[in-house]
C-alpha cells in the first residue's frame, strides 16, 4: 500500500497515540516532499537538566548513517577514484590482513564481504555491553578504527551470502579516506552533507555535545541518567554515529533520489534490491534497505542510547522518520507505521 492510499493525517494521530503509550523520548515526523503533515517531540533531550526534545533536536543515528558512508563511496565511484570491483586489499596494503584478498568495494557496500565483524549482529549482545576493544576516547579519527576492526577472521568467502557487517562500513571509510586523500568526516561533509543541504547533520563528539543535541540514554526509564558516553566511539565513523534532525533526514532522501549527491546511475544501483535481509524482513541494496514488496527505501539504526527508523517512498515523496535517544524508543512507532502501510 502506498501513501496516497491512506489518510496521512490520521496516521499522524495514530503515531502520536502510540508515542504517548510508549512514553517515547524522541521525535516523529511525516512529510510529503518537505510539506510537514505531522511532527511532534516527546521526552527529554537532557534528563539531568530537564531540557525537552524538540522537533529541531539533533539525534544520533547509529547505523542509519551508513547511508552517508555509502553515498560518499558512490561519489568516489562516480569520479573514478574507486570502482565497485576495486579490491580493498589494493588500498589497505598490509593492514587488516585477515580480510580476504578478494573482497571488493561492492562486497562491502552490499554486506556480502564475509569479513569478521567486531560487533557480530548474528550473536547475542545487550545494548549496554562494552563492545569496543579500543578505548572509546581514542576513536575520533578514521585511522584509529583500524585497531578496532583488526583481528577478525573471515567468516565466509566474499560474495557467498548477505551478512550485515558493521566493520565492513568502517573498512569502507578507511578505504575512502586513503583513496581520496581527504579525511573521512570532511569527505562526507563535502560530498554528501553540502550538496544535500544538510546544515544540521554532522559527526559530533559525544563528550562535547552542543545544546541542541540529545544525550543518548542506555535505559528507557526517565529516571535513569546513565548516558552512552562509555559505550560508543567518541566520534562516529563509517558504520554509524552521525547526528541529524528529522528535517535533514527528509532532505537527505530527496537529495539522494534527485541525483544531487551522486549520479542517477549510481542512485539506481545503490537502491536496487540485491539481497534479502531475512532477520529484518526487508531487502538490501548497496547502502540502504528496501521494502520486501513496496517501493520504500529504509534506514534503521540501533545502539546504546539510539534508535531510528526512516522510510522514504520515491513515488509519493513521502518521508516518515522516528528518532529516539533511547535504544528501544523508536520501535513501537516503526511497527505501528509499517502495519498502517500493510508492510
């Protein structure tokens, strides 16, 4: 079912009711080609100081910002700096020796590289686990992440199957930075944020968040003041960690499909279904999820103090985004939304 077939204003009321039932801490936004249909904020951006979330609050995105990494890499494919079939070994040289020599840019973009992951999505882990083996305060620049993803044995031969891989997108950032000669954060800023007009999106340090950014909380209880500062890299990188607003999320989707960030040919390849992500009940392209049957493009992110779901329908130009500064906050809204669309 596509957006013109349902009452989007009634949908907003339904999501608002769900948010209040869930005691959501975060923001919901529905818009059609930038025309806001419904937007509302809930809960606290800073519990200790009683600062509420607003519709303009900046939130961490976790893995949803993998799309920024993908778009930056695609831009390097567009200008000939990289090719989809470029072996990453050509750029890594002696670093990360356990990565199979046959792994290419395409494998990393599509999560089919088979490389071992520092955070294995197929294993059991709790959101408040201490995952990182490198002190989080050292993880501010891209090269520092080489140590964080090193020592992971190859899981299966490149191209054999889909297996979501956080480490693969860190490797993409390392490769993009080395191939372009431009620091990864600057590269994404110039190649993605600037052409898309994302003026309030960026890789903020979580130990010095500005006043318009939400703290990430480990636990749903509004009484808990424990943030995610010891659980996350101090500054995000290729596999996640950017901050954005719901308005910028909508701008990104429209700029992407309109060819403002990468070429139309690359957009087509990036958003074409290549594999089924069975555990997520969606398909995956080369940087974004795609609905199993409907035309929607999807981004999701989950981590300590973060949950986000954003869906864009390129035909109706409808964007629906929920972002929360808790790990479970977004999911009740996302499920309600998808049920309303019959997804």
